[in-house]
C-alpha cells in the first residue's frame, strides 16, 4: 500500500492564509482600541461592522480556509483537487476583505463595497468547489465530512444574505427592517459556518491529539441534525415567514446540538490516553468551554422581562468571535502550524531528530493565553457594564497577546528559511 | 506487536531492530512507533537475506506516513546490513489508541 506524501499540499496553499490571519488579528486588536467607545453604543454602526467583517474574513475564515486546505486531504484521504485555486482564493479574499472593511469603516455604500463583497463571494465559492470536488473524488464518507461540507454550504448562504443586505442598503427592497435580516445573516454565519466547521474539524483533531479510545459518533450525528434543523427553521422563519416567533425552538435545537458535541468531546477526553495536555490543547479546551459564554448571554437576553439592553447583543457577538473563535484559533495554530512547517522541512530518507514541538515555544503560547483570556474577560465585562475602565486594560492585554501570536506564527513559518534546518 | 520469543532463531536481530525502531517517533503523537503499536510484525530470513516489516499508520492518510516509513526503512538497513528490506503497510487491523503499549501510556501520562 502506498503512503500519502502526495497528500501534503504545497506551502502556498496554506501558509499565506496563516500569516495574513495573524497580521489581521493585530490590526483588529488595534482597531478595537481606537473604537472602544463604539462598543458602548448600538452594534449596528460603521466601525463595528468593519471590525466584525475583518474578524470574520481576515481572521476566522482566513485561517480556517488555510487549515482546511491542509486538513481536507487528511480527512478525505485524497489529494486536494486543485492547488492553484487556493492561491486565487487567497488573493480574492484579501482584496475583497480590504475593500469591504474600508467601505464599512467609512460607511461608503457605493460601488467599491459591492466589488469587495463579490470578490469575497467568488473566493468562498471557489474554495467550496475545491473542497467539494476533493471530497467527491474520495471514497471516505463520514459525519465529519458531512459537517465540513454543510458548513461550506451555510457559508455561501451567509454570504448571499450579506450581499442581499448590501443591495437593500442601497435600494431598500426588503419588506421588514434591516436589523431583522442582519440577525439572520449573523446567526447563520456563526452557527452554520463557524460552529459546524469547528465541530467537524475538532471532532477529528481532538480525539487524535488526545489519543482517545472511545469516540461516541452517534452524538456527533445527533448534533449534526439538531443544529441543521435549527438553522433551516431559523432561515425559513427569518427570510420568508418573518413572524418573529419560535426563536426559543430554533435556539433549543442548536443548543441541544452543541450539548451533544460537548458530550462527544467529554467522552474523548475521558477515554484519552494522553492526559498531559500541551499549551495548544489547553487553549483549545478553554475555547470549547467558552462557547457557553455567548450561550448564557443569549439566554439572558431572551429571558429578559423588559427590553434587554442592546449591549447584550454586542457582548453576545463579541464573546462568540473574541472568545470562542479567537481562543480556539490561537490554540490550534500551534498544534497545526509547526507540524505543517515540519513536514516541509524534513525529508523521509533521514531519521528525524527535529520534531514539530521544537519549532515553537510552549511558554510563549501560555503567555499569549494568559494575556488574551483576562483581556477578553475584562473587555466583555466592560461592554456589559459600560465601563471603559475595564475595556481599555482588556484591550491592551489583547493587543500584546495578538502581537505575541503574530510574531510567534511568523517565527514558526520562517523556520523554513533557517539554515540550521537545511540539512534535515 | 507480539513479543519476540527468546527461542526465535533471529531473536537477537529482531530485538536490535525493535530497539532501533523505537528511535523513530510519530511527530504528531510524540511517541515512538514501537510503543505506539504501529509495528505489527517483523520477519527476518537469514538465508534469503530478507527483512520484512508489517506496520500500520495511525490513519491511512497520515501526513507523516512517508517520514515514518522512511525512518523504519533506515533503521531496518542499519539493523540488518546487506539485507533486502520489505515494508508492508497494512490497515488491517486498523490502528487505535488501544494498541499503545503500557510504557507508551505511562509516557503519555495515562
């Protein structure tokens, strides 16, 4: 039987995504510092729209697309269909994000923002095609692949709703107010794209890194159907029926799915042979636990007897992206990136003395987490209680953490140029 | 991997090979491939000058597969100089964490 060197994608399909995402994280942190006051107001305003879209495309989606170019061949046991498409996707995504974010920041809803949005949509469609064809050519079929494929479908749906909203800004053709559709757009993106994809990928990586002896796949399957049922019903209600009712049912379905996923992860942990967790896995587990924060805020918002403060919506969105997504990516970067670089450094005809863990610094990852986590909690508390005295220190801690993360990522990638490793 | 019997005519060679194979580490799982249970069988035929190793990987698409196989080949050449080295890669039975040896589990903090 042949082994899969052929499955290792070229550097250009992965590394530019990681580096750009790391740079974007620093930019986002700085943008947040200069817009702290905006977080105290309504969430629907130019600077927050710009920051949110940079977070979504420049940070979260950017690193996820790069990682999926690396992981899909492993999950599907098939070479990536095209190695040219990821280069085109990267360029389109970078260009589109720059234009879109700049336009939102200045709230210029003229032709450039439409160009930016269509560049991003094209990038997402091309990436999805690459993933779909790779999977179609593979004989591997399992629930993890279903999660990943469906997440890509929801990504396209989210982008289409987003573009519809942009047109609605200009031409105002949608029957109810803009904020209603914004809610649908954001929720589908968060639960449909980010959540489903993260569940799919982590369901593969967590038991692998922990060396789990028991994977309760039935809970993953139940999670898949519950979350998708919730999303489909929410989409129908939000876009067609618009009765503004039934939210408790959609949220319950999605929350039920998340609980099933958490049970799956818990079983993986309980049956794990590797109990000693490195910094990457510790960060990952903290991130997975932190998914409860937006959940609690959402429930508190829904259960609020009178009109809930709008800061709860801002806090909900912030805790999802700033807490769950960012912490998860920060942790998984140092599980995946050193390994990716290591694969390009080493040659199969030599015994490997160099190991992926030699390419990064564990203490630096812990320091980054130690700064980011309190920073995030300070900032979140600041949003909820309207306190700049909590938000500014939180912001500074997150900036330092993001600079460490960015410099560390660059350091790992630049090991490829390190003369010391040339002979490996 | 079954224990090598001391009565095995190639006991010494097999034991040395196994010792050398334990220098090859799975970079993802950070454990040597012998304790990880990736080596299923070792056959040494002194007459035919043939060393045959049956092994697996943690997953069929293991991205480090090529490097692990390369390491196994290298160690086999060192343990059995002048021998033909044949590496049979199999996924039957499929590897699971249950294959990890007691020493491996201890190293992983189980």
